[in-house]
C-alpha cells in the first residue's frame, strides 16, 4: 500500500470516527427533519447527510427565481425565525411528543426550558417547528428543542433548499442570536443554481491543460469583509509567524514566503492592508542556508531531558513558540500563526474583531463528541458538558490572536502538549492531531473562550475543490496537506488510490519539488488542483536558482546563478520588490 493510500485511509477513518456518534440516548444525538417518512424519525450526526441532501437539492434547482428566495431572519422579540430552514442540533425535547400551535410558542418553550436548569445542563439555543399542514402532515406542529454547539460554523451546513424535490417544511429559530443565515443560505441557493446549470468556474476554458485560471482568485469579493471591517478606520496590523525544521519544511516555506510577499505587495497597492511582518521560526538550533532570504529566528528544539518525543517531532513547535515569545519584538499588535504548506491565494485581512481571537475550524476536530468530551473534561477537570463547548475545534494554525495573549497561551500550550502526549487515552484517540487539541485546551485555560471561527479561511483539497466555500465566501489559503489524485480519463478525484495524476508533498523529502510540474488533464474539472500546480510553478519559477536547489536536494540555495526571473502579472518580483 502506498503512502498516499495510507494517509487517505487514516484521514477517512479519523473523520468518520469523530463525526459519527453512537445513538446512545435521545438528548445526545443530532436530529434532522428534512428527509423522513411518517412512520419513523431519522437521527443523524454525520454532516455527510447534509451534503447528500444538498446535492439532491442542487439537481432540483431550476430557475433564477428559486435561487433568489433566501429565507430572511424574522425577529419577534427575542425569537429569531428562519422559514423553510432546518437547523441541526442535539435534541433536548422530542418534538413528536411536544406539539405547539405556533412558531412563537415553540420559541417561548425553548426560552422557558432554560429556566431552572443546573449549571451542567445544556440550555436550548435552537428550536425547530413544523407549521405547514400540507408539507408537515403527521409532523404538523411538532416543536423540537435543541442545543447546537459551534453554531457559527454548523449553520451554513443547515438545509434550507429543497430536499428530494420537496420544499423544507420546517421553521427554525434561535434565541436573541442571529446566525446571519440570510446571506449564507442565499449563497447555498446560488451555488445550487450554478451546479445545476453547469456554470461553475472551470479551468477547461483556459490555456494548455488549463494552465491559466478563468478568474484571479484574489479578485473574488469577500462579502463578509464589509461587515467585519465596518467602522474600522485604521488597519489592525498582524505579524505572520511559521514554525519549521528540516529540508522538507524548507522548500515549502520558501514557496509560502513567496506568496506571502506577493499578496502583501498586492495588499499594499490596494490601500487598506493589515499584513505586517513575517518570521520563520527555525527550531533546529542551527542556522541554515536561507537565513538571508527569509526573516528568521533560530531557537533550540525541545530537549529530550524535558520529554523524550522521538516519535512525535511536532512537540518542537509549542516549545519553539515559548522560546520565541520571550525574545520576539515587532511593531504589530496581532499575530497570525501559519504553516509552511499554506499558499496565500489573496491578501489576508485580520479576521479579529477587536482583541477577540479568530481561527479556522477543522472538520476532523470535535471536542463535544463523546470520547473527546470525556478526555477533555478529565484533563481540564471540568464537570459540565456545556463547558466543553468553550473548547473550540481549532489548532494553532491558522489562528489570529494578540501578541499579549500569545505570550500567555504558549507556556500553557507546551504544558498541555506534553500532558496529552503522555496520556495514553488522549494519544490513542487524537493521534497526530493531539497537539491541536492541546492548543484548543490551552486557549480555554488562558481564558480565551469566545473565538470567531472562519470556515473559509483555508481550503484543503481534495475535500475542497472550488475557489469559494460558498459564493461570496472565497478561500484565502490553499493548504496542501493531503495527497491529491485524479483519474484523468474519467476526470474524477480519487480518495482511495493513486491516480494517473498524483501529488503528495510527503514524497518530496528531502528533495524539493521540481520546476514545471505537470497540470492534470483538461477534463479534470477541479479548480483548486490546478491552482495548486499553478501556484507551486509560479513560486519555483520566481525563486532564483531553484533548479540548482532541486538538484542539490536543498543543499544549494543562493541567488548567484545569474537568473533574473520575470515579474508576476502584477509586476511583483521576489526578493527585489519590498512590499513594506
């Protein structure tokens, strides 16, 4: 079995294990009402069911008019209603035995339910009511009370389009908190229309092998930024830092830094720019051969005397951050922690609102899943299940926070990374992502228990294929952590086998990737696959002497081979133009 197949199998098993929970008691399971018959109710926690329903809905969309009828939020006192919408959540009260005459009465029941609860009992924050006699049939007037953890990221996956050709009968609602579903659900409808009419962005229209994208990813307007930056007059400058070690990370970091500088240059030309300085945190203990190319701070790796960790080198990262925050000095107030395998697709704003942290939510993390919750409660000595909802599904990267908060969090991050590593139960449950859970818990311990989650911050092919999460929500970073395979005859992406077109960064260790990587065949309609090749090729063409760097397996990295790489389409020249 190849390395690529093994990795995909592991990823699939991890995602399956975390996102699917046993149906062990009613109030611990998520409920969907959108695709059930009259004789039984269907329970699910797998978001795959949502995607499946959406795909059915995409096939049923047939007119622009249907695509432009997104359900608006209706505010009635503390009740916020969304018609033709079925929100997910853990069922607290079974609607089959709780029938109420109006949506308002259902909302009031949700509010009344919360009176007198113990501190460890989850309150109702989502309710779902069925009021259309023709559509609801035997489910008419059912009122389900639910608890929806991480509502800000679950909401976009809720169903508000047709399911199996039928309109969604349910009215959903929240208490006082508008989930801002209007635009999100509207974008799902637009995406449904695009899919149904085969109008998606396709590289098949551009260049030999689709080498030229039909659109500039950086030109896609992020409709969320207007609201985020409303009233912000001065840029909230942030400093980008990435922690690395070894030849394998080095070639990725050079490409990462190229795209960082390119987007910072573009950002500065646009006027309102929040991208500040950059630090490569090299935790090898010794300088390497690109010290003059990328701003670098060298720190020692975690000593074995502190904890022997030969089988998990990732522990060097929290140790490096602890050492760095002791000595770092830069003008920016905020920090973005990034990874060497991040390609910036567009200028990155600071997604923080004031000093509130912001981060990408990882789909394979679920702190409130039964086993994860049990471990987190034990390690943090928590009694309440509800308190675990304040441990967010994030890793240290990509995460924004103030530098002052970072200085507080990093020692805790190191401590919990070592605790988790030595805890057999946690290590078995979380595997390679144990350090991510350690970071999530360290944020909780540091008192950072309210974090904005940004689902469109990074794209991770093959699980993401388009430039946008939904129309108006473009991805900012392409994260090429997974292997990518295509059957170039059928044009399909492969999840369980090596394809005729194949790329996996792990196979380029220590030898870097070469220049001129081949594009997938033209019938492979997978935007981010081609964008990955284009971005890698652009960077390796622009970084001087990459051929010598490649042939020497990273041993030679200089600017003295006589190359003068051409500027990009925007005029940016690597290591010549200073975007600062």
